[in-house]
C-alpha cells in the first residue's frame, strides 16, 4: 500500500459508540476534533453507531425473522454508523469547522463479499484525500464497506477500529487514536483488579495478545493491520485530555522481560473429544469440521496416547455456535467414543514480551495459584503469553493474586 501524499500530518481519530451516544457527547467530540484541526493537522474521524444502536437494529431484525438474510442485515446495521457520521458532521459545521461525511463506500473501503464479517481488501481514498486537500474534516462511517458487486458489507466485531487503522495506513497517517470510554490500556481489568494501572506503552505483539485474550479495549484485527503497516496507535479517553497508551513496533526495554498485564476471559467453553484413535490426520479432521463453522480455536491440548487412543481438548469462544449434533458428527467422523462440554471455565493470561524464556516466571505463576488453592485445568505458553485455564469462580481471585505478585511487587 502506497500512502497518499498530503501537505499536513494526518491524524485519524476513532470515536466508539459510547463516545457519540448523545447529542452532548457528539458536540464534545466535535470540539475536540476542531482543536486538533486548529493545531495544524488534517483530521479524519471514524465513528461507530450511537450507543446501543447496533444491538437495537439487530433486535428489530430478529423480531421479523429468526434468520435474517445477511445481505439485508448488513444494509440495516450500516445505517447506525451513517447516522453517527452525519450528526457529527452537522455538529462540526455548526462550530464553524468545514466537514464532510462519507459512508464506507464513499470512503473507498473495498471488502470481500462475506456479509457480516467482511475483510478489507483495499482502500481507494481518492475522495478522502480530495476533501482533506480542501481542508475539510472527513467523518467516515466505521464498520462498513462495499464488495466488488457494489453490495454493502459490514466488518463484524471490532469493525470500526479496523476501519480507522486501515484508513490511517492508506493515508500514511502520523497517528491513529482509538478514543473510547477508558483512558488507556490497563495492567488488568480494573473492575476485577482495583489496583490495575494504566500502561504507558506496548509493542504491537503485546497488544495483539492482550486484544485476543480478553482485553476488550482494542480489537485484534486492527492491531494486526497497524503492525503490518507500522501505524502508530494510541488508545485514549474520548472525553479527557490524557496521553493514553502508545502502541508501536519498538520495545523500549531492549531484552528485559516485563510482565505487562494479566488479562481474563470468562466467555469461553472447553470441549473434549474423548478416546480418538492415535493416528495421523485425526486432529486435522476435527479442526476441519470446526473450520466449517468459522470457529476460532483459543487453545488446543492433546493428551498422551494410552492404548492407541487420545483425548483432544480445545477452548472456543462462548458464542461459538456448536450444537450437540455437530459434536456428535465430529466424534463419529474421527472414530471417537464421546464428547464433553464444560462452560465453567475461564482463561487467566499473563502477557509480556519474552515471558516464556524468563527463568522462574512460570514457577512463580503456578506457585501463586497454588497458594490460592486454584487448580489449573490446562496450560499453554508462547513467547508472549502464559495461559492458565481455571474454574470461573476462581478467576477474579487468581487475577488479583497474579497481578499483585507479578506486576505490583515488581514495580513497587
């Protein structure tokens, strides 16, 4: 992607739904945008639908059909962001700030044709660049685009974050700010761990792991694009003038290993396929079936073979649409005996660059949980994260204990 050339730095500001939920919040956002433009920047604003609009539109569709056509659902849901973009543009104009609003199509966002979960193929930002050259603020609808057949598509979960970062890459933006209802990224969920503190800076890889493992402040898809095109990201408050958390490609501590955060995710399910033959290709058949359902696998463990049989256990999102008939089909397809589902599980994730190669960290994690009498069901590790699967009732206690031992103690 060759970034567009402009005569001033470009800042892309993304406002989430809670940040444009009311007319007063929209006015506040407009004032902030006007101040940024007055500081000598071109400004592109990406907006989500107001408040709970997307959920409300979904509910209306469900009242008319238990399975709405995905094309029509995309047309319907895209209206939420269109509403936000027009209102913010009106508010900016009222303040004397020249502004123009664009839908995803008008902004040149071209996607594949997978309705409700489309992926951006390219951005043709000619109209956006033209408007910026005319010294307008561009207000762009997030979450949406158009496919090669000129059909409206939506980008699925985290779509507005993805829109913002992709447009920042296309414009060669100096920075992309994800403005939300929290002041930045924290070392743990403050609702679970009151002693959690804001993180000043993270690498793309650290943020990507956190986003994929329960930190809901930023979606993983947007971080992947930022890393690929080296887009400087900032996660900050939409209502307060605070520095937020910077996310860049360069670590600031050379080879020192630092535990950055303890993230949690209770919206998961554990599924076990029992007593499958210990033969090449069995795991491939299991996960090919899961692939048909577009299910993201979070963790996989295969038990050691006994008498020619294995148990295969994996963690999936709690929202994964797997029926008992699907699991029975999977068992039959691989010659297994039975299956089990466990909804009473949660993930505790300890995140930090190089964490698995630091002597003693794994032992400390397990010792802390043992002292709390928290049993570990499954364990997974990589260079960036150690994940422990625990009972859901133990999640909060485990997160607080690990945060105190690994972050508070080491930074005091």
